[in-house]
C-alpha cells in the first residue's frame, strides 16, 4: 500500500463510485497473482493449458460481443472540441463524467476491485511514467502483469508524486451499447467500461502509452509513437537502431522480430527487438533521438503467426503467456489458430468454446485472437530492452500497404519533408479487413486511432521537435506490398526486408548514393542486395518506380485529407504539398 494522498484519493473515489464488496491492492507478489489465477480458473475466466507443453500459460475467452478495440466508442474528452480535433470522437468532459459515471455507479457490487500500480518503462527510468489501473477483472490483472511492470515497487518509485495516470476500468454488464473508452488528457485520466478485451481494458497500452502519453509528450517536449524499435547488428558488432510506424496488417511484429536471411546471418548480421508496438522518444543530451519501449510484453495477433512467418513471436508464447480467443486442442490441452500449421486439431473447441470441426470451413480462432507474452521470452529481445535511456535512433521509417503508389523504399529530403511523408501515410484495405479491397485509409504516422489531441497540433509537434533535434534521424518510407499485374506481391518481404534496412542504414551514414524523384530519394536498383533472391535488377527497378500520374491522383487524396484540418494544418506541411505538386508537373 501507499501513503500517497493522491493515490488514496483516487482509489477511495473509485470505491465510492463503483461500490465493490472487496478491494485488493496488487503487490506484484507471485503468490498473490497465482491465487488470482486459481480463482479465475474456478470461474472459467482462465483455463490452464498443458503445463508440460505450455508452462504457466492460460487460455481466456472474451464475450462474443467484445473481441477488438472499439474506435467508434473511444472518445477524447477535452474542454474544447477543437482540442480533440476532426479525427477523434469528442465528448464534453462534464457530460462524460456525469453520464458514464452513472454506468460506473455501483457496477462492482458483489465484485472485487483490484488496484494495479504499473509503470510504463523500466521502473526508475527517467523515461518511465506511472499509472494506477483500477479494474474488476482478473484477466486484466494477470495481463497487466505481462504487459507492464506492476506492484509495490511502482508505488515506491512514485513516492508522494501526483504524476500518475488514473485508469478506471469495469466490465460492468459488457453491454456494447454502453461501452465507452474515455480519455481525459487534461486530467491524466482514463475511463473504460463495458468491455473486457485487450486494447480497451489493458489501459497501459493504447489508452495511456499512446493517447494520454502523446498529449503529455506535446506538453513536455517528447513523442509517444505507434512504432516498433529494432536494432540491426552488423558483422563488426556495431548496432544501429530504427523506429518504424505501420498501420495494422502490415507485419509490424514480424519486422520487429525479423530473422536475417541466411546470406546475412552467415556474415554475422543479427536483428534485435526492443519493441513491437510503441516507442517513447526523447531528445538525448547528445542531441540525438533516444527511444524506449514502454511495454513489458507483446499483445500480438495469433492467426498467421507460425515458425516461418515469425518464429520469435511464436517462441515468445511458449511460457507464462495468455491466449485469447484461439482454438483449444482438447486432446493435449494446447492451443491452435489458423495459419499456425496445416494440422488443425481434430478434437477441439473454437474461440467461442463450442465443439469445432476444422472441415466445416468455419474459422476456429477469432481473426483478432491474441497472445499476451512476456518480452523477455523473445529469443531476439535486445540487451537494451530495459536500458533506462533507451536506444539512439539512426532512422525513422513509415510504411503502408500500397499496391502501386509507393516505391519499395524512399528517403525524405529532410525532417519537414519526412513529417510530410508520415502525415500522408495510408494503407489500402485487404479483403479480410472490410470486404472492400483497395480502399485507401489515411493513417498518419499509424496514429489515426491513437493521437490524444488534435492531429493538426500533433503534426505541429513533429515539426517543432525537428527544430530542437541537433542530430536528426533520417526519415524513410517503405512499402513491402507492391503487386504485379496478377495482384501478386513482388517483394519477398519477411526476413528479406533486411536488404532494404541495409540500404536505409547505409544512407544514414552517406555510404550509398540515391536517385532524386518528386517524392524523395530512391535507391539505385543495383544498390538493393538481391543475391539469392528470385528477382532481378529490372524487377527492383519496377519496385522503385515513381509514377507521376499515380502520384498526381495521390495528391488529390492528400488535399482532401488535409482539408479537414483547415487553418490549423501547419504551414510547413502545406508547403511540402505545394513542393510535391510542383515537382510532379
Ligand atoms: O484489438 C485490440 O484490442 C488490440 S489492437 C492492437 C494490439 C496490439 C498492438 N497493436 C494493436 C493495434 O490496433 O494497433
Ligand atoms: Mn498497434
């Protein structure tokens, strides 16, 4: 427990509102967590998996109506609507506290309230931030144990400080019509009600580490970004770090845990994962950008994860992990999902807990089924994962899924041009996502659902950071998803993406030339190493082609997207767009 008056006030206020029968402070002690897991097993909230095959692992099934983040019910509650901006849903904070407070009122009667002190970032690191999550869900407690650092040591690090995020979560009735994920950036507060699933309830992740933290970063002069962080180790032992932002379904976790192709590993190249989803980035004393991963685990999509696509992710799930909404193999009490292997279990339950026949054609695992796994399980976790100051960034990469528009890789001309490149990021929908194929969704810096304030101000913050960073990382854009006439991907992707990272890191050190195009610098085709690949230099030329007509159409889409920001759009971005238009003439 703690003497911190602000923490006690927050907990007491929450007790008065939610009226739980019992309150339990989460100490981080393994015996306490084990007793909670045992309790959750009795109610079916957690199912213990085969201890020999998957030691310390559990299966969790969410409610059928509660299987993903709910962007439509996620709100930024600022006094002025303009401060939330045109991309976010906005709710007046007075109205939000009153109306959603009524849903919280008495919602924990007959239940236990758990108080989880947690740290985003290693405890005691100058980069780290503390939160208190109050919840009525054991699944949340045990997941927060994996995804963050929790317990008494966090309260010790907080001391008397009032600098903590207040997170209140209640499953309530899981009524989706009364589901709200509310952020009060001006009060350091998050309220989540009527959901029990992932990103809606593990409040350290998207709610704190992106939405609230992006607002804190703007006010405090740093950046909270939806980026993986990886280190490329060269044969001479030197390691260069990259942060990269991609919209969902672009293979972010796969890139974060990339396995070098044999040609590279034989020479001594290695890739180390610092983080797969979120980066907190600050200017170091040396004038470079330094990044930490504020999380302690991975909350990865299960379907499609296999020993070929991402062995490091799969191996990360082999102990002390929680699987949500996957198939349960009843013969050996292990788990399975589509794309794990070609041998679906014969005797199995689907994600809903129903008897499931793989031959039926129905999917067994939910498409958004997840594993929650400790980062330290990952075979390629970086030795700098816990480094208090993080890692220095040589490059920032933006990316999207574009069939034709964006080349395999291009470098922005300078920081402001790089911010422009991030601001126009977009992905084309796949059939799996929406049913409509090829619809362009603008997702600036992959932060569309995660900026906790007006996106135009967020762009301005990026521009402003550029004026303060003495040694700026170079900014690039990649597109692994260009397709041929038959719609097939041209670039092999996965581990071979290291070939592109190699060019990027060479550019950062001025070790390789490039060709100027209207959108930035592309590689000379012969400078992308294709040794051992089934493609030739002409194919690479095609992958690097910048088609003016396609980009003129793209500019129309950018104009339309920018229009919603009105006069708030930073003039630097307007200028970049004008320059692009002029170069395309
Ligand atoms: O649907 C959810 O609750 C999870 S969404 C998610 C999980 C891990 C990493 N990234 C994301 C995302 O939506 O970007
Ligand atoms: Mn994400």
